[in-house]
C-alpha cells in the first residue's frame, strides 16, 4: 500500500546503549509521505529513546537515520545537533511537557519560528522595516497556529497556567511553527480525558491532511492509535517485535503477550 | 630528593584537607544537584569556633593536645548545626524552583555568613594557638614531614574510613545511596528524603569542620575569608575527581594539593591560587564528568 | 496559637545556641583577652523569635500565591499594574529623564559623583541582566569584563596616550572579545559549573593584573588616567564630574533602548527560551552555542564600555577594584531588581548603591544585608522587585474559526 509513496524518514538498525543498558536494539522503521505512523509498546520499551536519537538529543550507538526531504538530497541525521534536525524539517513534542513556562502561550509558538527567520542582534537593535515585518509575520503565523489547535483564547496566558491538555496542544503548535514535513509526537494524549483525546485525534488528522505533514506518534491510548494510525510499529525491551496495519497488530500474538505482560506487572 | 619529599608531604597534607571539604560538596551535589556555595563558609565557621574554644581555654590557663580534641568536637557540633540550619533556611524552601534559584540563594548565604563572622568577630587574621605538639618519635623525619602534618594525615584517614563504613554498611548510608540514585524513587519506597538530605548536610559540615580545625592548627591563623578560596579549591577537587563520587573527591583533593605544592615549590607561588582555576577550566572542558565520574545523559 | 509560640520559642533557643560562640564570645588571641558580650543573647533571642513568626507568615503567603497561580488567578500588585499601563509608564519615564538631566544643576559635585557611581552600576546591572536575567547564564566573574574595559583605557592611556573617546569603543569591543574567547569553551557547561568557572575567570583576571607588572603596574595600579576630553577644553574637577555624569546618562539611555529592543526581539526570545528549557529550545531549532555566546558577549560588551568610563572617572585603578565582591554586588542588583526586568535592575542598582552611601551606619552591614536579601528574594520573590513586563503583541488572526468551537 505504501510502496509508491515517497519515503521521508528511514531508520535502519538503530541501537542506543546507556552504559550497560541497551535501550534501543537495532530498530528499523520508515515513515512515508502522508502517513500517520505509530510507535507503541510497554513502558520502558525504548520509544522515547528512539525519538531522542532521531531528533539529535542523543547520538545513537549505531545504525542509520536517513532523512529524504522531497526534492532535496538525502541526509544522514546521526550525530547532528537537534537544532539542525529541526531546521531540516523534523519537529517533535515531549512526553514530559517541556514548555517555556514563564513565556506566554503566543511566545512559545513564536520560538518555533526562530529557525525560519533571520533577524540578528544588530538588526534587532536598529529594528528597521525588514525586522518589523518579519516580527509581524512571526506573530501572525503563531497566532494562526494557536487558532488551529484551538488555544487562541489563552494567547496571552503564561504557558504554565494552562490546563494539562492545552499544554500538550501548545507543544504541537510550537512544533508546527518550525514548518516541519515530519512531526514526532511523544504520547500526545497522555493525561487527557476522553473528550480531549477525541479532539486531539481530530487535530492530528487535520494536521496530516491540511498541512501535508507526516506524523510518527508514540501513544498508549490504543483506541486512538488503532483509529488514526497506519502502519503501527511495536517495541518491547528495545526491540521491534511487530509492524503492520492496525488489524495485523491487534491479532499479533507477540503484541498481545507484550501488553499482557505489562498488565501483570502493573 | 628531600625537597621533593617535603613538597610531596605538604601537598598530601593540603590535599587531604581539600578532600575533606570536597566530600561535603560531592555528597550534597550527588543528592540534590546543588553546588552548596556556602560550604566553604561552614568550614570557616568550624575553624573559627575551634579558635574560640581553644582561645578561651588557653587564655584561662589550660593547654595541650586535649584542648585540640575538645575544640574539634565543639567545632564539629557547631558546623553540623550551621549546615543543618543552612539547608533548612536557604535550600529547602527552594526545592522544585528553577535551577538558578538555589544556586543564587547559596551564593547569598555564602556572602551572608562571611560577613556575619566578619562583623561578629574581626576582619583580621587571628593566630590559632599551637596545639599539636612535636612528637619525639618524629624528630628524625621532621625536616620532611612535621608532627602537625602527621596528625592531619592520620585524622583524615580515620575520618574517611569511618565515612566509607557509614555509607557502605549502615542503614542510613543505604538510604543516602538510594536517594543519590533517584530521589523520587527513594521517596516512593518510603525513605524520608528530607531527613537524608539534612543528614548529608550535617555529615558534610562535620567533615568540613574537621578540615577547618586541622588547617587552622597547621597554618596557625584564621580569618572570616579563609572559606572562600578553600571552598573553591575543594569544589574543584570534587569536580576533578567526578562530582558525586566519594573516592573521586579524595583523588581530586590530592591532585590539587600536590599540583599546588609542586608548582609553588618548583615554579612560583604567584599564581598558586589561579592554578586551581586553570585546572578546573581544563577539566570541565576536556572531561566534564571528572576522572572517576560517570557520564550521565540527562533523561528527556 | 500555642503551637506557633512553641515553634518560635524553639527557633529562638536554637539561634541563641547557634550564634553563641560567634556573637557572644570574642577572643583576641594576640592580646589574650576574652570579651563576653552577653547582651547579644537577648537580641538574638528576641530577633529570631519575631523573625520566625514573620518567616512562617511569608512562607504561608508564598504557598497560597503559588496555589492561586496554579489555578490561574493572577495576583497583581498595584505597582505592577501601574507599570503595565503604557501611558503612565511613558509619562513617568519622561519625568525621570528630566529629573536626571537637571540633577547636576541642583546638587553639588559630591552628590553627582555618587550618582555617577550609581549609573555605572545601572549599566553593569543591565549588562549582566542580559546573561543572567534573560539567558539564564549565571556569571560570577562579570567584574572581569569591567576590569578589561578599565584596564584597556588605563593601559592605552598610560603607554600610548590614547584619549577617552577613542578607547571607549575599544574597551567595549575588547570586553566583547574576551567574552567570546572565554565563553566559547565554557558555555556548554551546566549552569552551576558555569558559575564556578566564571568565578574563576574573575579571580584569574585579578591575579594576572596583580602579577603582570610590566603591563598593569601590579597591585599599585595605574594612576593619573586622563578624564574624558571635550574638544580640548580645560575643565575643573566639578565640570568634569558633571560631564562624566551626562556621558553616563547617555550611556544608560542607550543601554536601556538596546536591551529593551533586544529583549522583545527574535534574539531576546531565544535567550529567554534558553533560560527556561535548554532541551526544548534546541529541539525548536535554536542554536544553543550561538545564542548563549551572543548573550554572554553582549553583556561583556557593556561591562567593557562602562569600565572605560569608570577608569576615566576615578583616574586611578588597581586590581582591588575588581574583586568577587563587585561581581556579587552586580549580581544582587539583578536578583533584587528582578531578573530579566530592565526597570527592576535600574531600581535595584539605585537601592544597592545609594542606600549604603546615604545610610552610613548601614554601610558596614551592606554585604550582610545583600547576602540575606539574595536568599530572601529567591525564596519569597524570585521575580524580584519588579517582574519582567510582558510584551503585548498585535495580531489579526483568521476569523474563520469554522473548524473549531
Ligand atoms: N538518559 C538515560 N540514561 C540512562 N537510561 C535511560 C536514559 N533514557 C532512557 N533510559 C532507559 O532506557 C529505557 C527506555 O526508556 P524510554 O525510551 O523512556 O522508554 P519508553 O518511552 O518506551 O517508555 C528505560 O529502561 C530507561 O530507564
Ligand atoms: Mg516514553
């Protein structure tokens, strides 16, 4: 089904060690244009670590992370700094919300525009017309993104004063502000109530359709995952144990076992 | 060769005192990731209290080695009390604040304590009574290593052994190690984390006070300002060895003691105090985790 | 009630115990006398008893405020509200500027001189504020850059007879260069390591100036530095002081404009974001090394410039003017005034410089109070006297909100 689509992100044999602990063990996966892919697995499976390797927060021990932007040449992301990765069009959110808590909601999104704008120190001091226009562009774009995620009524609030679900959506808006073509979401529905979750799944679908942004998400809410994502990759103890459509995954005995195991542990 | 040995032992002596102070930094940092900037001041207060006890005793006609022990004991009690209070006032209300807040509070406390002693006592150097006698059996080697140095080395060694036993063998030590590994997890398994933190400050302060008393009787004078430099050097020792690591603190202390002593002996003492900083900068750039420290990646 | 009383009593006894050796006994081991100052016990007992009530009250209030903030109830002081009113703010600024301009005409040279010192600390505070307040880079050796500026004027003037106006920009640029060279290797360090290393730089600078006699003339310092020239006009001491005063006013205004513009710019936002969360910041595409370096170097630039003016004002400098204490004072200015807040830092500088100057009795206790103030501010008012004003942005937005609601 995905064969003829353009491959955006290709990860081959990614491995990450922390001292003696192998948190990610030769995991390969790919995200294609237009997809909403999901990465699932029990707690501690290494999903977040996988994200951190892809986005440059950690340098992986081995393996290849290749980015194939449309119309540009392929880049290997291993060892690149996170800001370079973001500049290339790959944005993310964090499992443990990391907003700029004493900046306003709007300013949080404006930070996302940083890598797409240019004014430096001298021009900011002189504040000529170009700078003012750019500044206005930043504000307008950011505000529109807030409208898109439904946070415009909080625009001048401090980020830390937002309700939990709103903070998660603000993280998405901030990531979108960097103009990505691939968005990585780390447990975007964590801590949300069912109503917020259903709003969120609409939002994710809209981002995918309207903005033509491919999405890779980590999520524990199986209902959400099964509903919106295809393909699904499953990790356990650092290894990829399954991949396929929601139907394949649901019936995969390994996956069932992995999740049952977690329930027994819990 | 004799000159070399002399420098070697004076470096060892200084180094072991830096190590004593560095342990306080390392233990506190290991648990709450805070540079206890006021730790050098605790050391200074320890030295000052000892001076006061020893001074009062000698002025009222007592003298001898026993006074040193009395002075050290009282100094340790007071340093512990100050360390405990310091944590309670300046750091505990700031748990969970932005990371700069406790650090600024620590700097404030350091300035406060320095000036408190300055105003309460004197801005001048006070001579510390000579309490360590010259042991007769040391006569033969006195030109290389003096009696005070011997006392310092032996005391430091005993202190370190006791500390290691405390941390490795006792329940309290286990709780401290657990808290250092993961504070929140330790809290979940029922460890009284606040108590452990207080205790860490108390132990660190006692070690610093012992260092203070030893230095005061070795160098022979005390002032409100001695904590500042000693504190920074000890901190450098802790970083050099790998902050959070107890053997690291000892190793770092010794390296700094020796490098100072040899640099002053063979090169020049003009830049003695700067040497530590140069060392610090170089380590932090080359190997921020220190010699024995583990490189810990921040969890995201 | 009784509970509180008991608690305060315990605290009071504890502090009596704690302060006993240092505050009551005073030994002089040189002359072998012991002074017992028993009355101090009483002061400590009463003082700590009262303060412990106060402390508990403040902690309670703080916790209440925190809870309110979490629930989104903004608690706004009247002062803060007044400051947020732009019209009021602009008027107040105009009045202040006029007052500042006529100050030397009303007051004598002595007062003007003190004011110049205060203004120097205003600029130093604003410069340090860029690093500490905006970007969250705790710099404990800031005074070194001030020293670089001062020494560059002193040395260039002493050896090459260069004038004030030529060296003024050179001092700034040299400060900035030092900032870049020193900052480059260390700025990726964690915040607290950075603090210690910068503290080290401050000390290294002082020791170098003390020992590098051929360059800096050592501990005795450089004297007879020229005052700023004004087209070759000969000036009396009073005139010269007034002249420097106006130079400082101009510099302060310039600093305010520049930092204010930067604060509300793309660069300034990146600084603040960096202070809030480094990892999120780099993940949003901000180059951490560059952003930090720019904040650090810009702060150093102001210190360098104002260092030149300092040397010209005192006409004599030696290494003793550039100790950790100066760094600590500048830091207290920023902390007390409000990290990141321009108005706060200005207020902080005036309080911290003028108060000890006019309350002579207090000046002895100056550092004691500064130290305590830093601790108390962090606990009870981390935003400082005046918290950072929020920029208001204008936006149109798309009015078709059909997809939502
Ligand atoms: N910075 C780190 N240092 C050491 N171990 C880590 C670090 N980050 C993650 N780990 C470990 O790697 C494993 C995978 O964690 P993580 O990727 O967060 O799992 P998941 O997101 O799937 O729940 C866990 O055992 C975790 O403790
Ligand atoms: Mg995770």
